[in-house]
DNA sequence: AGCAGCGAGACTTCATGCAATCCCCTCGTC
DNA sequence: GACGAGGGGATTGCATGAAGTCTCGCTGCT
């Protein structure tokens, strides 16, 4: 099963990396020709990779113009994070209810990794551990399809330096949002885990939306997440009545 | 913006239809050559379409063997429906809380369509209205990405005659599961809408899992959905304590 | 100065060639 | 009779050619 790595895969990974790292700025226009020339392969694998990227929503193909790197709009961020809320909040609650001691140890290890990276000022490592932490929480549920979906959602908005790192929050703040999630899971408190995961995602989304906002693309309302909130997960007390 | 329909798109749609309709049985092996010959196009658009189908999980590409039509395993059904629960249950609750009168009218129209198709014995039309009903509920949320994802999830397991129609349930039973959902939305009762949507999805998933079960692929446990249930949406009373 | 029409360039898109790879079947040997 | 090796055949995967189509800039006219 050593799925031999094909040229298309390498091109796909390379392009994805170039887009996510910001080497290809959002809105820029490229052609299959130039990309093929740049990567020193023929146009076919490039075309196939671009088609798949278009499916993932990272680029759009403009007929007879080229492929344009998609920027993230406020609506994009909102759509993605609503989905992440719908998936990751229940996942966090489930993890709290069903995590083994080994799972908890893994979570705390990732948290330590984030802490170390934060003190070392290593943003790259910090992001890696951040991602791994979320994936470890999702892994408790054991739904590979959900895992893959969350990863795709994450990719689709992490274009460019659209990380929240530089502009808005520092690593300590982000770390601070993750700590209570892990603490709640370790305490087997599903309610708290869900609440903290929700707060983390909403916080991140709000900042990303503020970054993506432009004069015409309307600024995000403050309580944007409330519309979904009462229907997501009700931590304590009775289910909130409709409206 | 009249996105000209390209050959690849037509091939993709055609193959998808052939797989979903059961014309290409699950597990069967085809080659790009034969498919291209069959559809009277060259191998390139067929290859591109197949790659996208592989991304969607409908087929797997076996190197130097051909493309194999993926059957659905019990695990597949479970993964897909867990995700659908996480998305569609909140969506139903949200729809109940925020649907306009026009939305409700649309829902009832689709329900009528299902009823007519049921009495006429038209399974194809019934399926169309079933799908449209779910999409209309999702449309109230207005999250296109979520809509698209649900559609993809639906496709990925509706391979073959894996509809629940023939073997297990008749159209009246399925219709009967949809009626209370629409009723609850019309009554603006989010709690009931969520509960009925959940019951519908769990019921459908259980039947599909029973169909997909084989001697070695373990039969689905009865209370399989319970593990997620307390973390999904808590209709009434306090949140269930973590275990 | 502004606008319309036209031509050249470029890009996507589909078709086909070609090589490398892998499976399977047969034949030979133990 | 069983096991292993080798060859034929088929398939994927990459490269390149050819054609159709759209965009953009230039030129000429108003």
C-alpha cells in the first residue's frame, strides 16, 4: 500500500504550500503554462492539481484568463467556522466524555508543545502543535471523514498570512484559549469542553473576519455566532427556547 | 458567467449518474480506455473526472488495474451519518427558529411532492423531492458550504440501489418521518424539529448500515448513535452529564 | 479626447503519443 | 501436485500537439 507518490501529488502539495504560505498572493493570476514551467513538469499534472484545488475552493479557474488565487471573504470565514463549530464542539464534548488517559496525555503533550513554541517564539512549530491538538481531540471521535473535513476547512481559510498570529493575537493568547479545553477534557467535563471549544472557535473566527473585512464586504456583526449557538450544544440548564 | 459546460463536466456528471444509479455495480473495475470509448471522448477528460470522483470518495484508483467503484461499508455509512447529524440537526433547529412563511410554504410543497410521488409509485420523483426537502431546510441557514458538504455526503453513500427504498422501507414510511420535521418547523418548534430530524437520520442510517453489513464487516450495534447523541443537541432538560 | 472595431496573443481544453509499471497467466522445475 | 519465475498484455501517468475561444491592447474614426 505504499501509494507511490505521483507527479500530480507533488504538484498539488507544492501549489497548496505556495498558496497557504502566501508566496502566491490572493487575487494573483497565474497560467498553467507558467506554473508548469516553474515546477518543471508538463501542463497535465499541473492542470489536474489545479482542478482539485478548485474543488477545494483554494483557487478559481477563469476561462481564458488563468487560475486566480482565491482570497478569503468574510462570508467564507463565517461559513467555514459555522461548520467547524458544528463538528468540533460536539467532538470536544465527546472527547471529554470518552477520552482515555492516553488521549489526555497526548493532548497535554501537544499543549506543552504549544507552550514551548510560544516561549521560543517559533510560530511555525506553534501552528503545527495547534493543529495537532485539534486533530487529537477529533481523533477521539474516530470519524476519519469528519477529521478530513475539518482539515480541509482549516486549509481553505488559512490562505496567506491569514493566521491570527501576527496581526491580532500573540501566541500566549491563543495558548490561553486552548488550555481550558484540555483541562475540561482531562476533568471529563463535557459541558465545559464544549463551551471552551466554542469560545475558542468563535474568537478565532471573529478575528479572521475582522481581518477579511473590507469597506464593501460588510464588517462582521459582533454577535454573529449567536444565531447558531442555541442550536449547537446546550451546556447547562434547559434548552434555550427557539428565539 | 454562463459557465460553459465542458466535456469534463459532462463526463463527471455521466459517471456519477452511472455509479449512483447502479449501472456500474460496486466493486466493478473499469479502465479509462473503456470509459472513454464508451462515452466517445478522449481519455483526458475521463481521467480528470475520475480523479475528482476519487476525491469525492466514490471510486478508488488502483494503479495499473483500473478504477474500482467503491461500495459502502458500515463504517462509511456511520461516518457519513454522524456528520449529517452534526450538520443537519442544528440546521433543522435553526430553520424552525428562523424560517420565513415562504420557507414553510416551500417545505410543504416538497412534502406534497413526496406525497404525490408516493401515491403514484414514482420512486425517482420521490427521491428528488426528498433531497429537495432536506436542501430547503439547509437553505434557511444560508451556509452554502454546509449545503455542499451535505450534498456530497449524501452522494457518497447513495451509491447503487443503496437507497432504503426497495429493501427496507416503502415510500410511505419515509414520508412519515419527514412530516413531523416540517410540522415542527412550521410550528417554529426548534426542539421538536431537531429531535425529528435526528430520529429520521438515525433511522435511515441504521437501515443502510444493516444493508451494508457483511459477516466480517461487523453488524451495526443497535444504539450506535447514542455515543454522539448527548453532545449534539439537548432538546429539553439539563445537558446530560458526561457519562 | 473618447469610443468602437479589429487583430494578435494567450490561455484553456481536448486528443493522442509514449514510456514505465504492475498484474496475471503460463510454463518450467522441484 | 505445488511453487516460483518469466513474459505478455493492459493500464496508468506524463508529455506534447492542435484547435477553439476569450481577452486585451492598438488603431482609426468621430
